[in-house]
């Protein structure tokens, strides 16, 4: 059993890594260690005398705990503080930094004529190709050589020796057949990842840095230089997946493989993956403790009559095999280490302290790679396991009036959810409403599919045809699980956005959870702790929703996409092209705690066919949809939108040119049916959105005075030179800075304040007249942390 001193030392190391989020965080942990040594590490005479009296009393046996067991010595606290300081320094040493000849150093700067520079990158394939959401093949490459392609004849120019890991995407057919250890040459565009441009957007730059990469290549062609090793664990995984998909088909086959190997090494269709995440079953398709427990349970059950040495040996082989097949994922490593702890307990014939084993596993993993402290999968796996260890038992006791199977089915997902929900709210701002019933109903199916999938996987390594036959027996359970997930995902309000919570709110909620776990007073008043936690989340959200007025111009390419938040009422103007709804609009609204769009106005600036509106409608209902282009070339799409709006009891309004739309705080009017020009009145302020126009059209509009003078102008970068001198707006927002330096200098000398969404990210305006840029605000926040 791990002693209190061991717990404090382990927590000192973990806190040292966590405190790297604040400046000089290691010294803060050292200070905590000193405080602990002063206040908790000294001996208290009165307590010591009391213990001595009890020990010397003839009526009492000498079983009273000694003082050091309850209050560790001061040196333990000091060691924990010093270890926390060393952990923060160790973390900084392990943070990936590009080397002097890292390939990211050779990414060309953007040129004025916007011509793409092609390169040929040579290197070794590090991973099996995966399919991206856009249908391209993705792989990791260890770069060794970079050649610049001459634009005139396509031949290679100067050759440079380089290092560095690269994120590669290529056409799917070009990626087919590639495998680790191959030497390849990729022709494409070399780029550096950019920080997110909109609130709530995926941070691709941070993702690559966590993987130790600082650049990517958008490839066009792949040439194989050397086949490399034709055997590896990738071949074993491939054999399993092919065997299970052979007769099960898609998506049943990939789902079974994902539940055995994890979705990180299996190409599970994204719509299936998204639905599992949406209903709170992401753990079912992520290799983790659940699969490890099943493996050990099956092995120990089959060898129950064998010797302890045989059980330990076979259990160890099974865990190592599972770890090798799934890859060195933090959640799998954590689960496997705890599995070995259980095997050691069997060998020593002692009950294993699960919480102590978890702390030791966490420290070992973070010694191996301290950067995992900020890996979301590691954090969720660690927290969920704590929930299973310390929370399931108290919940089960309170459910004694239910049959044990039902009580356990409720307690397990609820215990994990209590410990993971605050972190999920902080990261995703969303709650899966039906998580508990989905987990209760699906647990038997998941167990059957996981065990059957593991048996099928092992058999397929020996006889693939027999493995396929066994996998086929899992068709009905897998199909039922898919239907169950589909049913709950399509229920109204399957997910509820509560808005982003601060770090302070998250820490306060975890403090309440820990108090309820450790303090008897809070244990008796767990309902009060729950109400306080809910208040910490929903009171700030309610206050913000009912007092906030803000206009946000999203960085969404060449179409103006505006979100107006007016004391809980939301208006969305335009939706951008395909993908904008999923990757820009929905994440932003989710972070803002928006669950319904009250008014939507579509003017289709770029003639994209309103495709992004369908992405938005799949997740959020729209109260009133006003369409300025129902009779244009996207008539079929407009009909589909109309049906989707009416399905959620919304109102669809086809509008003509000149007809106004009033949303309470804003009035919109399309003033030209041929040219994309939309006029807005927002709290009495005139906004003018001018789309891409030909030079002759623009001069004709200015000559006739058809464009009203606005306070705020949105337009493309190329139109700034003509529109700013003619209209003299107070603020101009353009899509990009793709202008020559002379023009930019001239525009900067005008009275108009310039913003570029391509450079500044999303632009926010509040009634106090201030405009804020998202990227600058994000950089300031990062510098503070």
C-alpha cells in the first residue's frame, strides 16, 4: 500500500508539470512544499502526548497509528516541492523545438503574386496512412532531404539536407499501399501551421507541436524510393482489420476493429466516430482501461486453475501484445501499467491499492514523456480511472435498493462522468445529455463486441478466413449498437452547449468533487456540492447570455459571416462555403453556449450553394430562415434547407431584393440582385458588406453613388483601394492582406481603421465602439499564462 509520503511525492511531480501553465510555476510548487513542511510536517506535542498515553494505556492495544503515518515528516514536503521544481525544468527540456536545419526553417514566405512554390521532400514513412475528413490520405514523414522544384520545367533545383517530422496529406490513391519504413519522395506545397483564427476552432499548430512537428506538406504526388521493411506491427494490424471488415462490411467491420485496437489506428468513418462522441461513448472506440480489464479478466478466468506463475506470464504476454498492437498511446500505457500492478498483487497475494497504482502509473508515464500532462486523452483517462476507483463504490451503496447489475451499470458511467465532465466542459463547452442511459444500455453490447473482436483478431492472425467467420457472428450486436447510437444522436437536444468555462471555474468544481470524496461533512451533503457546481457553470452562462451584445465577424474566407448575439438571441448572417459550418460556425456557437439560432440570413455572396447551412442545420435549429437567393442556381439546395427548417418548426422566408429583415437588433437588406451587396443597421450603426466585384462594376457603383456611406465596411482586400477613399468608413474589415506594400501604406495613412481576418482572425465589436481581434487576444492570454 502506497504511504502518505509516497502520495505527496507523486503529487509534487505531477503538480510541477501542471504548474508549467503559469510563469515560474515550478517555484510555486516549491513554495507549496515549504508551506507544507512548516504547517503539516512538524510534530505537535499535544497530539504526540495523546498518542503516547493511548499506547501506554493497559486497556488499549498498541495499534494506534504513529504520527508520521498521518502527518509526513517535513522533509517529505520539501522533497515534493523540489521534485515539482525539477519536473517543471524537465518539462521545458522536453518541449519540442525545431533544430537548426529543421524543414520548417525552409518554408517560403508568402509572395505578393500568391504563386505556390513546389518542393520535393524525401524521407521515411513513420505511420500507416489514414483518411482525413476531406478524403485525402494522411501520414507522418521523417524528412531527410528537400529539393526546390523549378517552376519552368518541374525539375528539382537545390538540394538541402534537413531534419524534422512532417504532417503529410496527399490524394487518397497516392497514399494507398504506403507503410512505415518506406523511403518516399513527396511533391507538394510546404507550409507552416497557423494558429486558430476563430474562437473554438481546432488549434492545428498546437496539435503538430505536441507531435513534435512544425510544418506540413500538401502533397500532389508520391514516388516510392525504397520499399523498406515489409513486416512490422502495422502488417499485423492491417491483417486484423481486413479480416474483420471482409464479411462484416462498413461501418460494422471498422467499428469492431476500433473497439479492439482503438480508433487511432483504424479508419473508422467520421460520421460514426462523431456520433459515438456526441452521445458520450467515445471511450468505447478508444483503446483504454476497458479493453485492458476485459483482456485480463478473460486470461485470468481461463487460467483460474493454473499456477500463479502461469497466470502472471500469460497475463503479461496479453498486456504486452495489446500494447504493441494499439501503439504507445498514453491511455493504453496507463491501463497496461495498472494491469501489471494487478498481476504483481496476484503474485504477492496482496490486494493492490488501486489509487496508489494509478499515481505510480501516472508518474512513470510522465517520466517517460512529461508532455503527456497536456494530452487530453491522458487527462480524461486518468480522471475517469479516479472516478471508477473512488466514486463508484459510494454511488453503488446509495443504489442498494436496485438489483446489483443495474446499480453497477449506473454507478460506473456516472462515476467516470463526474470526474471527466468539468474538463470536457472546459475544452468542448458541451454536455452529452443522454450519456448515462446510453452507457447503461450499451455496456452489454460493448462487452460482447469487444471480447468477440479480440478472439476474432487473434484467430485472424493464424487463419484469416476463420477470423472473418468469427467476426461475422458479431454483425447483429454491432448493428444494434450502431442503431442505438444513431437513435440517441438524433433525439432533440442530444448535446447541449453551455459555453466555455474558465480555468478558475473548472478548478473550483474539482475542489468540490475532492471535498465530497474526502470530507465527511461534504459526503453527507453531496447534493449541496452538486448544486454549487451547477451554479458555478450555469449562473455565469445565464448572466452572459442575458446581458451580452456582440457582433463577431468570423474569419471564413471570401464570404462575410457575421454572428450577432443580443441578450440571448442569436442572428447568423451567411454561412460560407462547404466546411465553414462544421469547422468555423458550429465550434464558435458551441463555445458561446448557443443551442438555437433565432434568425438566419442567407445572401450567398460567393455562390457556394448555401451548402454550409445544411451543416449548421444538422446540429442547431433555426427559428426564422430568410433566403435572398431562393430562385438562383442553388434552388435545389434552398428546397432542402426549407424542409430542414420546417422539420424543427422554423419559418422559411424567401426574400426579394430590397426587402428588409428585422431581427430586433439588426435590419438587413440586399440592395442589388446581381452584385453581392448587403446593408445592415446594427443598433443604429450602418454596416455595408460588399462582395467580390469586377473593377468596372465597382467604378460604376461609385460613379452612380449606389453605395451608401457606412461606419463599418466589409469587402475583399482588392476592393479596399477604391472603396476606402470613396466611402471613408470608420472601420474597414477585409479578408486578407494580399496587397502591395505601397497600397497598404497609403491605406494606413487614412482615417479608416483597418482589420484583416486573414491576419487578425475573427473581429469582435461591442456597443462601446471597440473592435477586438481574436488572434491578438489569444496571444495576450498565452503570454499571461
